[in-house]
């Protein structure tokens, strides 16, 4: 009689991937955490993390800061990944957790484009990229919030956009600029053609969060759940193995903004997130209440929004230089 085969235990990183999915971490965070865990293990000569402790974690984080010159936010992401590995995967209690110091993130003023620079940037963009960038500036959305926008969340009659599952897993409402109503309607018409063709070809199911996919198994093929900015090609979902049409890649927009800024002669560091900074600054300059702006941005604390108030003064906090009084 043959012995029944027993399942082989999962390797450490596979266990970590499984734990990340159980805790509903995004795919991008999953990839980042796995990469940090891999780097941590390699840094210590492939020793098993259970044989390492506070000193080894501190040594790795110190290496990142002193040798690799990573930013404080990057160092803190590495720290979070390693602590997740110990607590959620290895089940190790962390009495030394308080010893692993979290890097202090520097408070820097955001890069902001002037209205003239925004016009120059937008003039260098057209088509889908031009629409995406205009939407980011016109609504204050983060790049991934704009790319993950679903058809059902664009309210043309109310001139509103519902941002679902933003940073901190929060929903909020922002405005739909009047100048983008017609371009967005055209974009949806093109997206509908793609979706209809996908359905005809036996595809057409978009990715849904796990709980929704279970509760509404047929919702993935409905028009309302499709992305406003679908990818021009179908691709294999790395988690499920299902062929789907995802949204366009963030790297595509980042590259387009960088090249457009160069063509426009903008010397400031320019990324899609700079448009969110510019949106906020220009609203405050126009006299809108900071609490209203806070709500549009989805900030939990008004102190986060307050960093933009530096623009309400002119040079040196509004002080007139004695040189200008001679």
C-alpha cells in the first residue's frame, strides 16, 4: 500500500507572500516587502532570520542609511517589512522591537509648479497621457488613485469623482473639473469599445478586491467596474493567473511627465505627485478654506495640509528685505 504523500512545507518567502495576502496588502507592497526580506537575508549571509535579532536588524538598517544612502521613508519601509517577517510569518515575539529605531523623515517643503509651468507642461502632453495628467492636477488625486479610477465612480451630473480606497483605506469625494467632462466622456467611449471587444473574445473580467469578488462574482465583467484608463493590452494577473485588462502602468505616466517637463523647459523636479502639490497650493492661493482643501486631499490631520500654507507668504515668510527699502 502506497504511503500518502504529505505536502512539503512552504519556503520562508512563500510563507511571507501568503501572510501578506491574508492581511490584504496590495500587490506593490507585497513585492516591496518580499524584496526587503530577501535583501535582509542575503546581507547576513543567507542565515535564517530566526537566528538573527535586534543587532542584525539594526546593522542592516544602518547599512541602508550609511552605505546605500537611502531616504528615511525607504529605510522605514525596510524596517516594516522585516518586522512583518518576524511577527506575522515566524511568529516571533519582539521584545527588542523598541530597540530598532525608526528613521525620522525630514520635513521638506513640496515642489510646486506655478500656473504658468502647469500650462507649459500640459501643452506638451496629449491623448490619454494628457488627460491623466490634467485629471491629477484638476482633482488633486494621487497617481494610483487616478489610474485605479472605475467607471462607476465618475459622477458627471454632480461633477464629482469618488476616490475609493485611497491612502489609509479611505474613500473621499473630489471635484470633476468642467474642462474634463467632454474628454473623460470620450475616454469612456474608447474604454467601452475595448471592454466590449474583450467580452466578445471571452475575457472582460476586471480585477476586484477579494471580498467583493466573492460577494459579487459576476461584477467583474460589468461596465461600471471597469477602469477609466484601461491598459491597451491584456495581461496575466501575477496572483491569480487570470488574463485580464489592467489599468495603464504608473511608470508610463511618470515617464511622460518627466519628458514633457524637459520639453517645456521646467527645471524643477517634476513627477505626477508634483501636480497634487500644485493643486493644493493653487487652491489655497485662491482663498479656499484649508479645511475644505484637507477634505479634498483626504488628509486625516489638518497639520499635513498646513505644510502648503508657506505659499501664502512671499519669500522669507512675507518679510520685506531691507535691501528693497533703500
